[in-house]
C-alpha cells in the first residue's frame, strides 16, 4: 500500500494543495491531486480572523472535517503545535493522529513579534517530541520559519533543518525560499524529502523537480486567489453594475457540482 510518505519522491514532487474547507477539498481531489493539506491562514480567513488566532480544538475539528470529505491523505498545518513546550507539541500530535490525518507540520515560530523564532535547541526538542508521539505511520513535517519572519539566514535555516532530520522528522520545510540557489542549497544539505512553498519568484515545478524537491504546497494562496475573484466580482457589481462574473461562475459551478455529486 502506498503511504503518504511514499508520495514524497525527490525529483518527482508531490503537488500538495491546501483546501480551506470540505468543499474545496473535494474539488481538489476531483481534479486529481493525490494528497491535501490544511492551511492555517486560509482556515482562519474563513472564520474572519487572521492567521495565528485559531485554537487547537478549532484546527483539529477543521482537519477532521477535511479528512472525512476526501479519500486521499491529508496533512494538517498545526502552526507551532499550539504549545511552547515539547510535551504540549506531543499532545497536539497525539490528538491529530486521532482525527485520521496522515501527518502534520510543526513550526519553529513562537507567534510573538518580539522573538518570532524558537531557540534552535528547544525547536529541535519540540520536533523530537512530535516524532515520538507520531508513531510509525504519521508524517511529521518540520518547518524552519526564518524566511517568513524577515530572517533570511540560510545557514541557520539549513542547520535547523538538519537538526530536525537528526531527531527523526520525515519531511523538511523552509517556507519562503524563492530562488533556485536557495532551494538547491537546502536540498543538497539534508537527507530527507524537502517541501517548498509556492512563492513569487520560485522556479516552476519542472525546475524544482530537477533540483530534487519532493513536495510543493501553496499555503493559503488558493483561498486568497478565490477571495480575489470575490473582490473582483463585488467591485464589478458595485462600480459597473454588470454581471460578467456570472459567466465565470457558471463554469466553476459545473466543476464544483461534479465534485460534490
């Protein structure tokens, strides 16, 4: 049987879109994606809130709803594990396993503006605790968040990822990499599958495959693209009083109706 981890093949990257609810998950599954992942920013936006304000219970209930809606593996964006200490992260992983998820990610971000990144040693302890709680089949993606917090320190990012690999992380992820050289440096420095985030300036998927990337995810981008279409339609109705958006919506509706049938 092919497992979620088996889908991570360096040079043949798993394209992992991030739905924001059960409906979008089913649409993406119907399009042919082999696995999905939740998005903390996208889910928070559906609640009218900013990223980082969702509770653990809310995130796990959301993940369970996505899992129940589809037949492909689902990984969850569980932010920093909703805990500062390793045992708290481990408890989050144990609860995540109970939802039917295939895996989850754990960040080294604190959620605080004054000190946005967890100390490297503690960050590694947190990943180790997550791996221990995961058991044999639950995939832990360890994230080094430097680049999302204006700390473009590639050496420190790589060192963190290497430490995460040493304690058993299954997949490594440094969101915010945006050049082929940055991606190449990360991939060549670790011995685990590497996930990259679709990001302005990032090379296209075929080039990422040549660089040895094993997974490409989109974060909240699909949700915000959908909201961008909503804004455009709203402005058209308000400013021009026309209905060109209706033609596009008919095409999308047929696809969605087929997915939800």
